[in-house]
C-alpha cells in the first residue's frame, strides 16, 4: 500500500477507461494531469464534482492539462455516468481498488466510504499538489484550477 506525497513520481499504472481502452499514465508524462479519486458514479457528491470538472474543463484543456476520474466502478458504469452527464474526460475503472491503494487514498467514516482525493502532476510526472476533502466535492475543481496556473 503506497502513500503518495508531494514530490513523488507518478506511479506506473494502467486502467481501462469508460470505453474499455487501456490508459497507461506514464505514456502521458509530458502533459500536466489532474487525477481525481472519487467514491462512486452517479452519487450526489461525485456527480457534482464530475459536472464541475466538466463545466470548467475548457480551463484545463486550453493549457493542455489532462483530467482523469478514478473510482472502483466498472467500465460499464463509467460509460453510463460519462454519457449521462456528457463528461469530456476519461473515467478509469479501478475495480479492485489496487490503484487507490497504490496511491494510499484514505477512506472516510471508519473505512466505509472511499476517499475523495485529487492529485496534480506536472509535465515531468511529479506530484505537485494533493487535495483531500470528502465533503466539498466542487472545491476539488477550484483547487485544481488554482494550482495548475502555477505550472504554466
């Protein structure tokens, strides 16, 4: 079980996106990334967070930042969630929570609810910022936008 800290290199992992396509993150180093772990597709907080990332997505894409949402939901669940809310970024299926554990994303409420944590990775593949807040889902987008300006 890892515990990623600011200054650590992005671990090498690959997961399937909502279309069943394998995404290997180390192949994407060279572009800044926002990787956010969230508890579950189509729940109130997670929908609010995903839709806020959607609504502000142009601010990320305009400067070449990739956005990925990761949860333990299946590829099929992600496909429905992405389509329902017209999300412009990939959702990655971490069905066994192995990547969540690799990052050391904490759980809340006695381990019952998977944590909501956002990681910002620079062009060199180094974690530059970590934001952990279970309840204020939209703040993850606000914090990400604020921090990516410093990477420009």
